[in-house]
């Protein structure tokens, strides 16, 4: 919209400037509401400022006390410091013979009244005679307008640039740059503020530093506010910051819509105060905070002015804590603890002295000081044309230090510092331009005059000098522009501390310096920050939801921003190691979750070994039973000629005892770290030895039955009773098991394996069986042999024989089968090394059952009842 208006205005002015009728110069002075200070020097710098609002109709605004306005002009007195900074800089330059030694610098000051109409009028009048408002004509003056400084607000800067573009006069703005669009040409202005993106990144860094993730945004309802929202909302959202509200304050208007806009603003204020967001990012104009100070008095909330809720105000560089005249004594506690970004600046000690020496009665005034003085101190200067003056009389000796800081500051503000530097930019650029022209004349051999004439025809040349200017100001700061005409500088973070007596203090607490090393670009000293009293000096928290502690994750609330969530524990087996994680994750295979599910613990390597209690106990049992078996074998060998040993098939007895001894010892193969050879041997060795033991039991049972049947006269079974049959049974049954094991080992043999998942907190080293089918086939065959032995022994248990083993074999095989039947479900339900322990226990229990049930009664007779171990006793018992 502004771009189209700018082009239309340029076309209109071009037509006006094409008129060359010199009769247009007249002596009649035009009517103008501007304050003008004309200092007749060689070089003129125009200054467009914003000091006052013009109230066209007080009654239309209709604001109740305490907002009653007594004058038709309402000033923003704090902005007067911008004029004093201009005057101070000009004074320093004219007194410095190193800069513009052949020229003196003067200025024209015009007030824009924050209004497009008067802004355009001010620029055109700068380009005309002061006595006659005639564009493109210099009637009655030979002073040259070389540059314009201003305006303070983006809209005013755009109005000024639109006109100056025609004349190629450089404009140096000391506030925020105007909003440009594709239809707006490249207007000739330079910014005394750094690139705004630097400030936005600084605000983001500040929010992230304090973890303020739930904020509100306040901006003015204009193009600059729209630009701010379009820029920061995506930037902040990408960095996990979301918004409780985004509100646009209506433009101040003093017409029939003024009351409606103020009521709307008051409603926005109430919404802000009721919000849970404790942090507000405010972007606006120089007078935005003065407008906002009205809203609490129009609020519908009870006691909002007596005990307002504290907020952390984060203000952009354009926003100042200012007051209108009638707000001089208003409470400013709401702004206590505010943090605002200002263009990096240094104190100028001489400036405060300059302010102290300001005298409204001096003849060399700037045209604004009289109104400022009267408004600031609530007094009136005597007028010699009036017989009587109502109100307090101004003496001119009032102390500026007595004014509240929101009203006027003695310390140079960031925007005044920009004005000060802007004047020096023009001076140094003109000095460089003049020097170059002088060197050019010397080179051409022309006679040098006392002065080198600078006129409007040279203005287009000034841009290249402004663009490439670089100098150190009196504070030691380097002033230079980048290729886009933006000041190369950073931002300071200032903490605004208010006291109960309306005094204020600015404390520098941080810095945003794009030229610093990456880790020093943004710095903040949180220990020096004073927060609003409502926070009781504790660091404010601004979160929609409390942080989810490690071990939990966020669950978004439906229909609410992503900053609003609930916290739920991680599922079993998952962790979250940081706060506010969106999801939990599993640990690597080498780790397992802690009980609090907030970190991973390395798993321990686990296998059944003698170094732990379980493995040691099983190992001791193996040795114990092996010794007992060896002891029994020794007893039978010693008493090998006794009837009880001979009657129970001596060779099978020795074979069974030896196989049981090996069964016990085979268990030791399971209580060591699994290896390739060990995994191949342990299961095959165990199964073959056990098959031999069970085969021996089966052979003993069959021999007992055959021996009983062979005692009958003319029995054909006598020839089967003997060693050959027993050996054949043992050999045949064992070969079947051996064949199964050979097939198993040659096709899918067991191998060392690492089990990461069976045990939550352990890495289990185990022997993978290779083929589960072959493993269970081996066990099934053992079970088959055991069942056959049990069945045969069961039917032979009542055979009449003094040393009949069928009863003992029946009971031993019952124990054996019970152990291995319970082994299968137990083995499948355990994990890790406990599976191996179950198998070792089953080996020991089943072997011990065979040993105890079959051989313990015989050893008892041999050792403690030897009288029963004789042929005489045998025959006697048979009779």
C-alpha cells in the first residue's frame, strides 16, 4: 500500500518540479504548525523527529480523569533528548577542526507528529525556502541541505524516503527501518540500527536461556507489527517456543474512534494479565509503552492498578519506556524488571553536562525547548505581551534530574546515541567528499578557494561516501555500514529497575554481538538481573506445562499448542534421558534401562561359573556325588566275589557305576565359560553317557526277568541269560543315541552364542543348541529308554528273588522320569544361566536317584549287614 502511494507521490512531485517559473517565489510565509530551528550555516542537515501529538478534538476522545488533558498538544518529552543529541553532536563537530574544517554545520528540525500529512510537508519544506513553501526552489537562502536524519518510526521514515529519493538526498534513520515490498523502489536510506534479524536471534537466545517456552507477543497494528510477527513466529516455533497469545495494539487516534480503540486496548491488557504466560515480547513504536500505560486505568479487572500481576517485558530496540505529559506521575511498577534490547552504546560524559547547561531562555534554542520545559515542569513562561499569566511561572532553572526516568533521562538513550552517530556519519562523509574534491582540483592544477562549494548537484556523490564510511566516535566505538546500509553493531540487553520513588536505573546484563566468537555471540549475566517484585526475586517461569522429568515423555493435549502437554511414564524397557522428550527409546543391546527409566546401565556378562554361588554349589554337589559313586564302585570292586555283587550281574553293575560317575562329571562341562569345543562336547557327552547308564538299567531289568524265567525246567531262555545279551542291549541302545548325536553335530552343531535379550540386565554367554529338534530328540530318546526301563521293572517288581533288583530299579526309574519330565517345562520357563543350572540340577538329581535307589541298599548290606551277604543266607531265604 505504501509502495503504491510512494510511487504516485513521486510522479506528482516530478510534475511539480518540472515547473520552472521563478515567479513562484514570494515573500508570504506559509502557515505551519512545525517547530523550526534554522541555523544559517554552510551545510544543513535536516532532522525529522516526533515530539508531539496534535489533538484535533478533545471531546471526541472523552477520557475520564486521571487522563484529563489540559492542553491541545500532548508531548512525549523523552523524545526531546533526540534533539539535544543532535545539537550536542553538531556543536562538537563545529568545534573540531579535524572534521569539515572549511565548513560549519547547521540543521533544520521538523516535527512529523507521527502523521503522513505533516511528514511529507516537513520534507518538502526542508527542500524549500524557510520563508516560502515552494518545492524545488531556494528563495532567500543559500544553505545546502546535504542529508536528512529521521524519522524515529518506520512509517515516518518511509514517508521521508519517498520524497528524498527524487532528490538523491541520503537519509539516515535512527529507528526501525520501514517495511519494504516488491513495489517499493530501493529508497536512499541508511540504518543507524543493526540488522533486525540479529535482534530477533538475541531475543530467541534469551528465551531459550531461561527456558521461557510459553510467551505472549504484543505488537502495534501496523506494517511493522505484521513484519515482526511474520519473522519471529516461525523462528520461535522452530525452536520449541509457542504462544499463549499474539495481540495487536490499535494505533493511537485522537478522533471519534479514539475511545473505541482505547477500550479495545484495555481488553487486550486484561487478556494479557489473565494469561499464564509470564513473558511478553513487545515490538512497537517509540510511543507504544506510553499508549499501553493507559490500559490499566480502563481495565475491567478489579484492583489491577493496585496489585498488578508481574510480567517479564522483553522490549525490542524501537520501544522506549516513555510517558506523555499527563502520565508524568503515574506508577511504572509494571515495567520493573523489564529486559530490552538497545543498540550497543557507550556513555558520553560530556552529554550529561550539556543537558545540565540547557537554558530555555537562551537565544540559541532549538524551537522545542520552551514547550518541553513548560510541559515537563508544569509551568508557564511569562509573555511580555500578556498582562497576566495563569499558573506556575517557569524560571528556567528547574532541574532536569528531578524528572522521572520514563519522562526524561539524563543518561543518553540508545536512540539518542543513534542520532549522535548519525550526525557524525554525515560530517565524516562530507569531509571525505570535500577532501576528494580538493585533491581533484589540485590534480587539475586549478586555483584553490577557501571553500569547496558543495551544492545539490553533488548530493548523488555523497551516497558512496556514506556507504563506505568507517570511523571511531568519541566513545571509542567503530561506526560503519554493511553492504545493505545497516549499522555493523550489536545489541545490549538492559535491565530496567524501578524504585518506589519513581527513580529508575538501567543495568547492562547481556550482549548480542554478531562479531564475537560463536560461543560468545549471546551472553547474559542472570545474577545481575532484578525481576519484578511479584516474582519475589526468583527467576520467572513461563511454561504452559511443567517439564517432563527424565523417565517420562510428553503427551500432547489435543487442540492446544505443542508447548501444552501431559507427562506420562515411559513404557517398560524404554527410557528418556532428558527433560521434555517427545518419545522414549530403547537402550542398545549392550545396556538396559535403570529403575527410574532415565538412563542406560551397561549389562553384565553372565554365564554359569564357579566364581558365583550358584555355580560353586553345583560344582560342589558334582564333586560330592562323584566321590560317593567312586566310593561305591570301590566297595563293589572290593566285594566283587560276594553273592550280592555276583547275583546282580557284576559287569553291568560296574558299567552302570562308571557311567553314573561320568554323568556326574559331565555336569562340570556346563559350569564354565562357553567355548566352541565345549559347546560341541557338553550336550553330546551328557546324552551318550546318560544313554549308556539307562541302557545298563534296562539290561539289568531284562536280565532279572530272563533269569527268573530261565529257572523253570526245560526253559529255552537259559541260553539268553548271560553277558552277551546284556552287552548287546547296552551297545545297541547307546549306538542309537550316538547316531543321533553324530547327525546333530554334523548338520547343525551347537555353537557359542550371546543372548542379549533374555535377561534384561545381563548379556548371557551360552551354547546355542543349533537345532532345537535334534536337542529335544536326544532328550526324547533318553525319556523313551527310561520309560521302557520303568515299565519292564514295574512288571518284574514282584518276582520272588532274594536279591531281586526290579523293585529298586522301578523306584529309581520313577525318580529319573519325574526329574526329566519336570525338567522340560522348567527349562523352557527359565532364562540365561539359570537354564544351564536347571539342566545341571536335572543331571545331578537323576543320576543321584539311580545311584541311591539301586546301589545304596546293596552298600548297606555289604558294609553294615554282611551276614546277609552269604550263600547260606541266600538259600535259607529262598526256602
